[in-house]
């Protein structure tokens, strides 16, 4: 007979903390971390908690003191090193708030190293909230056993981004107009372009003709198609990341 499932679940809560962790350190948690552990997880003295810091890795800690609104954790030992993340950036124009958060969450799960919000002529939502995006990234990483978070750049104008673009990084430019021309095979582009990479996805209204030309004029730009059907920007971002991960990232074991 299967055992009656225990509640709360046995697996230790897993949290990101924004400080350098090390064996033997004592960490005081308050605010939302403390609320989660004390009120939601009903954590007790001696209970285990997993922590990761996006710097050195993941650690096992135990509750060494409990207050009403804070608690102290004693870090026992490192359980995992910080993972290696494939060298892929996602440059994407902000779209409606919830959908942009969704992109941040999924990009984290899929393993991008950096997310760059890009302001284009048809970008509708200019006031993105970086703390909100980061919260979505952190929650995805906590839940998915990740030990690394993507970096999150401030919003940058497309023109500025292209001007400063690193010489050694390919920019896979998702262009919904290229498919009909019979060019833009993502598969061929991946074969031909190894090394540091980024994906560029436009806003809901797409890039203007002038922007399209400007992106193509960048020597590092590689226009690619995501098929004959137009995708929403969030779907396009996920599809492109997945293709790159399978072709050039770390999805192929062995
Ligand atoms: N131009 C359209 C659609 C924009 S879709 C319009 O005016 O509504 C938003 C972004 O997703 C595009 O800028 C592009 O980067 C990407 N995208 C969507 N479908 C695509 C496809 N089939 N191939 C390549 N990129 C695509």
C-alpha cells in the first residue's frame, strides 16, 4: 500500500538568496523569505532548507533559530556547484506585462544566460519593471532546481544595442518576412554559426522596415525564419531558444 503522503511535502524548501554563501555561514532571513518558510511551509527548528546564490552553487542549511518574523539558517555544506549555462542571450522587445513575465520565466527554465529588453519603434510597453521580471526568474529557478539565474539588462534602444554589439557574438534575428524568400533556415544558420549567440525577437507589431534594414546591416546578424506561420512574440522567443539549445546548446547528451 502506498504510504499516506505527508503534508507539507518532505522535500526541503529551496530558495535563492542574494548573498555569497559558504559553509558554516549563518544567514538571517526576514521579509518574504521568512514569511514563506514560517507561515507557508511552517518550518521548524532543525528543518533543512536548500539555498543557492547564483554565485557559487547550492547549499544545504538547517534552521538554527526561529523568531516570529525572521529566522537564522546555518549553512552546513555545498551540495552542488553553480551550473554552466550555454552562452545564449535573449534580446526581446517588451510586450504586455504578463506575457513579458512569461518570457522571463520560460527563458530562465530553458537556460538563457542573459535577457536584454529592447526598445523598438513599435514597442508598446516601455515601463517594464525589472524587479518583477527578476522575481519571475527567481521563482522559476527555485522551482526547477537551477543554480544559475539569467542576468537581466536594463531596457536599451535597438539602435544603441546594435551600435555596441560585440564583434564575436552572432545575432540570430527572427524575421517573419524571410520565410517566403526561401532563405533563413534556422537549421543551416546554426550549422554555419557556432560560438556566442543571441536571439532577437520583435514586438507584437514587428520591426519597422527601417529597423529590419538596420538589423540586417549588422555583420553579426543572421536572419532566421521560425516557419511559415506568424507567431506571437512570446511563442517566437521560446521556439527560437529551443532551436538554438537543441542545435548549439546543451540539449544533446553524450
Ligand atoms: N509583423 C507581424 C508579427 C510580429 S510577431 C505583425 O505586424 O503583427 C513578433 C515577433 O516575433 C517578430 O518581430 C519576429 O521577431 C518574431 N516572429 C514571429 N513569427 C515569426 C516567424 N514565423 N519567423 C521568424 N520570426 C517570427
